[in-house]
């Protein structure tokens, strides 16, 4: 079965950086577009970034452009989210997502808290 396991979240000061990882299994990772979303308390889930199956193309939500970078390692079945210049508005649970054979799958998420 499809499994997505996020890691790398934590508490970071404003201006700091974190790198999230999402380990994937149960599907052909190298054939799938992968995405990151986030959800802050009391807000709807928000698109963060996506990457094509080969990693040749990426796209970002407006609020993270220029600060976040999505990447992947197909040999390790892992997608990453490098987050720089973090600010308190980036505080949220970050989720990994894949659409595979018509079904949307989500990980359990990893908490990112940006606070001094």
C-alpha cells in the first residue's frame, strides 16, 4: 500500500532553515509527481510545492517562492523541502502528497513551528 512518511520538522527561530523529508513506498516513485502542502491552525490546507517525476520541473505557492526548494532522490524514494528564511507565518503541519492511480494519498505530516 502507498505510504508517505514525513520527517524533519521542529522548532526554528525566524530567519532560520529546515529541511523536510518524505519517504515514499508502495508505488512507482520515479513515475509520480510529488507535492508538499501545509495547514496552519484554523486555516485550509495550502499548496506549497510540486515536482515532476524526473525532478526537471518544479512549481511553488506564492507565499514560499524564492525561499523554499523542492527536490527528490528517485534512488531513495524520497522528496525533500528545503525551507529558508522562515517566518512565523510558515508555522504549520507540512504534508507530503501523491496522486497515484486516481487516488490522493497523504502522509501524517510533520510540525514546523517558527518562533523566537
